């Protein structure tokens, strides 16, 4: 998977961020743990929103790059 240059500053500074989100049920018990991804730029504040799949956020990033 290839990330295009940043649509905001034009640098090849795209990075993939990753986090896990713990969900608790109504009793406060730990439920499923799910993952979130986003693409951000290490040279400027440009970033995508958090998504469930790295492919999706990469696509959003690349599509945005095309729009500019
Ligand atoms: Zn940037």
C-alpha cells in the first residue's frame, strides 16, 4: 500500500497511527477490543479521521491528495 504525499503540505511525511479501543458493556465488564487507524502527516497537522481499517484511511488520504 502506497501513501501519497501530504495533500496539505506536499511532503512525503504520511505516517500510520494505530490505537486500540476497549469497549465495556453495561455492567462495566471489558468487552471487545477493537483497533482504529488513521493517517497523519509528521510535517503538518494534516490527518484523516480514525477508521476501522488501515486500507480505508489510506484510501481516504490518497483520495484527498488527488483532490488538491
Ligand atoms: Zn503535511
